[in-house]
C-alpha cells in the first residue's frame, strides 16, 4: 500500500467532485486527489498509472460502469488488483442488496454520501486516518 499515493475519486457528478475537493482541502493531507469521471477512465488510469494509489473512492451510480462493476473488473485484473489498494464506495444509494453485493466483492467500506460538509469532513478523515495506520499485504511487496 502506497500511503503517500494519490486518492482516486471516481465520481461522474461535477458538483459532487467540487464538494469533495472543497472538504478534502480542509483536511490538509499530502495525498493528491485525482478525479475520474467514470469507471472506464478509472480502469485506463489504473492500468497506466505511474504511482500506486493510496485509496479508491468510487460512486455507485455512474454511466457505463457502475461502482460495483468497476470493483469486479479491478479484482479480475491482476496487474491492478495485486496492489492491495482499498476500494471504498461513497454513494447516495444505500440498500441492503447493494451493501451485501459490495462486501461480497471485497469492498473495504460502503458509506452514504453526506450532503453536509462537516459530516463529509468527519467521514473522509475517518476513512483516510484508518487506512494511514492499517497494515496490508501490499505494504510488504
């Protein structure tokens, strides 16, 4: 795990991208935030990446490839999956079926996207701080 790597945010809504960026800027982490508009862009980025990402935070409902389909493709591609990058869902859609499916696919966290900036700040801080101190197999490659 590259704890100094970029945080990939796969989010198709420009307003949500701006909201996440605004809140993230208040946290003062050194990780670059990289926004990708859809799952296809995410796959291309991960295949061609120069730096292993620290985290992947993906929306669920996106055109072309939704967040769960993207996770499935990441898991099936050994050149991407071997890097042990935590994959988090951040979505307005929270249902029992989606949550169950997500965890069956190896999602490391499923979070409801808050509309309040303070709630998002607390959530992002908790997610990032957790993974900053966590040990994963990818750290010892």
